C-alpha cells in the first residue's frame, strides 16, 4: 500500500500495520488449542468443530477470505454497488453487517476460534461458551446474531498498559446483528476503534453468506435456503460437517446468489457423536483425565464404530469436548448405538469449569435432541 493511500484513509494505515505485524500466513496448525493428536490416519481437520483459521464470528467449517468477485443472479437488476473496503482489507460480516479486516485474516466457524494471532469467528455460540482471549493474540472480531447475545456491551474499554487488552461492541438492531472486537498490544485501543468504526450495513440488494457452526450439510443447506440463497451441493456429502462454501461464509454477496457447498480439502469425513461421563468417579478440579462413554449420533444399526480423538476448547468457564466417529455410508437401521469407553486427556486441569458436549452448542448436530438436556453440560 502506498503512503498516498494510507494518508487518504487513516483506517487503512492501522489495519495494514496490524496485518504486517501479525503472522497469519501460513497459519500454524499446531497453535490450535486441541487434543486431536495421533489419529490412526493423517487428516487435515480444517473446518471441523475447532477450525484452524479464525476471524471471530466459535466447529465445523473453516474458510478464508476470497478475492473472487461475488456473483449474483442474472435478475439482480440495478443493485447499488458494494462499497470498496479500505486498501488492503476485505469485508466480512453476518446478517448484512460487515467489518473491514486485513485480507490475510482467516475466517472460521468456531465460537472460540483457532487461537490464531488475528481472527474473525462465528459468535453464534460464543455467549454460552465464554471464550477466552489472550496469549499471543492481537485481535479477534466476533460476529453474531443479536438473539444469541441479547445484552451485548457497546462500551469500549481497555486495561492498563503494558499488557493492554481492549474490548468494544456494536449492535445493529435493524439487522439483528452484533459485532464484538477484542484487541491486545500497544496499539490495542487504536485497532479496536478502527475495526469498530469500519462496521457498516450493506446496501439494499446485498447480504452475507451465513455462518453455520456445527451444522451438518442438510442443516447448512436449510439455513442457506431460509436466508434466500440458491444452493448447489457438489458430490455425495452425506451428513458431514467439514465442508466449504463458495462464496465463503461471511463474504458479501448479492441477494439470491447461488452458494456451492463442497467437500473440504480432506476427502475423508466423520460423523457426529455425543458423550457422557462414565462410571461413578466424578471429575475433580485437579483432574486432567475424564472418563467418558461415546456413541454415534446417527443411525448405524447399533454400531458406534471407531471413535476419533476429540476436539477440545479450553475457555475460562467451560471446557468443550466434541467427539466424532469414522463415517459409515452404508444402509442402517435406527436404534441406540453402543457406547464406547474413552478417556479424554486434557492439557489443563478442569478447575471449576464446566464440561460441555460440543455437539449440543447452538447449531450443533445434537442441539435439538434429548441428549442435550442442560444445554449439553456434562459436569457439574
């Protein structure tokens, strides 16, 4: 970006500086806080319940920004053009509200993100999870429906230097959307203000591709169609969750655009599973192991099958454990599937945090089932 461009728009200078000082590409997969290690086959778990790339809007699909121009229906007519974001940035948003973020910032469908230095994440379930922000993180933008965060704070506050942490929010009641920005470091306040001040409502005729954290393909398709999109599914995707969309989630598009849902880079896919505590030994604050039993959620003739290592998110008030099992595409009858004992090994003691089944979070595969009584809280 030239100095002339920066002088023309002061927001661009701040965002460009943030982009230069944050190591976001290539993304280090090992930085994702998870315990999914040593699976029996090598799998790129991009886009699962804990996706790798993040721009805060919480676990099943990861998509990065795209330079592709959004394509609208031929009948769009004279639609007001989409405003250009400041140089070096892209629009990302929800429910027709967008924020300008540096182009390299990843966007992920996960309530707590992937612990990348700068993120945009799907905050649909963030309020119930209470995700932490800190460590080496410099910025997180959380986009969420208003009904998932009924009393968001619009106050902009910062802690004292030198470990400055700032947080601020915006509410767009007419769109039913909220934007929450968290920043850290010496430029925390400036970056927070610039991100929040860039937020805007899209012109008539424009909207954003909706997020669908934890949704299976049929659930995602239904959500897209309800939002007025034409949807095309490429291939036999079954009930998998790890998929990508084109245009990507969060990207501004013309109303009625066709959204293509296709497989993520990893050809293999997994089925959802739920869990409960096993035996009479209740968890204690100092424990780093939790005995569970896991069962496949969908119909599979009573067979749960191979249980994969869980994805684990560590928040200040809850630890979210999300299980998957190896997919089975064969015909099956529907009855209770056998419970398989699994010991979850944590990298942190439980402390006074709740243990939550990730499949029961808003939008999760089991959210509306009786298996998610108490909102999936397995302990206490």
